[in-house]
C-alpha cells in the first residue's frame, strides 16, 4: 500500500480517529522478557504542512546507553509512575519539554525488547503544531521529524541484519532519512506503527 492510499492523506483527523479506534480495540502483548527492565516510550505524531510526521530524538553522547542513536522519548519505569503511559509522558516531558497534558494519547503498541534488555512499551500520541520543543541537551542532541508518507511509501526502508548469540540471524527493516538511520528496537516499533496504519483502511 502506498502512502496516498492511507488515512494520513485524507486529513489529520481521519488518521487520529482511525488509530485511536484500532489501538483501543487491541491488547498489547510482549515477547519473552525474563529479567528485562520495563520502560515506556512515546511515539509522538505531529501534523503540519499538510503531512504527518513522526518525532524522534538523536540521543546525546552523554547518556549511558545508545549514544548517538535515534530513539523515541522515554525511559525506564520509576516507582512514581502510575503506569507505563505515565512513564512515557514523564520521560517525554523531561527529555523534550512536551507537557503531558499537551499529548492526545491514542493507545499502546506491542512491547519490544532491546539488546540492552529493556522491555519497551510504546504509546502513540499526537502533539499540537506549532510546538516549542525544549530538549534537555544532556539527553537529546537533536529532534528529527520523519515524514510519515516517506516511511509508508518504502523509499526510506533500509535492511538490517544482526547475528544473535545463538548463531541465528535476525533481519529487520531500518529507516534512513537525511543522514539519519533508525535501527534496532526503535525501527521495530516504528515498523509496528507503519504496519498498523497500512491496515487501517
């Protein structure tokens, strides 16, 4: 399916409500995660210039893990978080300066495990435009807007292969845009979102 066939090309509210319905009617699942640390991330969507965008961060070189990689805003579940969505919203506020009350939460995607043994639970949300991001330079080196149409039409797809500890090979899609490469668990989560959007119509 090409981007022009998907709901994002027929106005902003169409995609929002279709996603809200699809996410509300499904139960997120997680793969085996013995000993994994639970974490929440937000997949921020933003509409401007007649197009949808997926907002991601380039992690700084000061963070302890995943330095310089593309990631969704998020982090590990803390005792003060009421649930995993609250965790994602808190972390997004701390990393990007996006207030939790400014996020229209649409619902959760399936959890994915990272190579550093975090079990990441994604929440899809919409943020208004214009919006003044206030990234924390200690955690975020750059904010990047990925055009949803480019992701959906396949032109951003790259291919990633990883050798597992047991000798097997895992092959997944990654995504390139303007010198940036989205790979690993972030690309896996992004692919889950794209697959869902392609099925909406």
